[in-house]
C-alpha cells in the first residue's frame, strides 16, 4: 500500500477570521452563533456555504463579539450575509463586521479581547 502524501501549503485553502459585533436593544443572550450561521446558510445557500467553509470559532458574552472562520474567497460574501441579518431570536439586531485577520490569535488580541 502506498502512503498518501500530505497537501503542499500552496494547495491548501487559505482562511480568514472575521470578527463581528452583535448590537441589540433588549437583553443580551449568551451566544448567537447558531442563529448567525443559520442566517448565513440561508443567504448563501447550502452549497456555497459548504464551499466557504464557514465555522463559528468563539463568542465573547461581555462584548457581544464573535469570530467566524471562512475561506478567503468567500470573505466578502460572509460580510454581506452578516449585514442582512435584521433579527436574532425574534428581537431586532444589527450585526457589524469589526475586522478581519489571517490568524485566530491576532483576531482575538486585536478585536475580541482588546
């Protein structure tokens, strides 16, 4: 049996970490990640959502900020789908894209923790 060779780094999919903030008028929920991913899937469709590799990474309850991992090719489409979200958990909400980073550590340091 032949051993499967690993992918070269140049052939791997490049990913970006998009940091967003949830702005609501009513009480703060602990985590909106599932609803945000479902809304993005509804906007992009199942096939494009799978190609984009959208994955929720973390959510900071105090600052109401979260991080989503996405393919670099679909970063703008993800930002657009976040912009179209008007309600979360049947309450008015606005989702603002704060920034983008190439590494999770930098995204946490610069946007979430800071």
